[in-house]
C-alpha cells in the first residue's frame, strides 16, 4: 500500500469511507463523527490536507493531516508534530496493514519536516480504539475535555479525548517507536 495526496475526484470515495466509519462508531457505541459537508471536504482537499491510501488501484482508506492542533492539544501544542485526523478505511477494502501504512508515511513526513513525531486524538470512552492505537505504538500522553471552540466541529464540544503521541525515529529505515509518557491530563 502507498499514500498519495487525495484529489477532488476522490470525494465520493472519501465520503463513503467516512460513512463506513460512522456505521462502525454507531455499532460500537462510541462518539460518532458528524456528516462532513461537501463544502468542508472540498475546502480540505483544496488545502491539501486529505490523503488516500492506495492498495494497487483501489482506495483502501483516507486520513487528513494538520501541522498544529491547539484547539485539542492546548498548551501542549508546540509545532513539533504532524497530527492525524479521521483515519477511515474504505468499506470494500480488505486492507491488513492499513494503519501501519498511515503511521509509517506520517513518520516519514514528520521527519521530512524536521518534526519529532505524530499525534492524534480519539474519544476517551473508545477503549477498543485506544487499545488498537497503543498496539500500533502510540502512547496516551493525556486526556482532555474540549470546551466550545469555533475552530472545531460541534461534536467535539464537551468531549473527553485521549491524546496520543508517537515519537518517530530519525531514520526512516527503522520502524516508529513509542516513548513512555506520563498519563496526566
């Protein structure tokens, strides 16, 4: 599998991956993503934030990146990470190794930018997802209840999130490693 910038032609496949993600979230009783408007997704595409994971000619999934996330990370934001958002597999893609592909790409991208590693967040009550990310090498470095913020979609407001970090190696020849962090929040 490989990672490529998504383009406007990928919009239907991205919407389908997010719809599948919402279905899984509902089944598991976790925080459910809202339906992202076409206008919002197009704005992200124009800003070159979404990426697609390709498995041969098939889109295996999608994710978005950011280079700062003060709204979620607050004072912990220091411009040293690449942030992963809305990682979603395509419904028709049987893609073992999907998350590993995303993590390896993000670590490589982080290194190209001279950043320390990658970060992401998820609803703190999503215990299965938290365990999955920890098995992938991420460390929970804190928890935080997000207050009202005009820069965030409303589904975040009042939500407790688990904050994840993965310090990437300095050379892309080595797999990413987790670094123990204090679990304060």
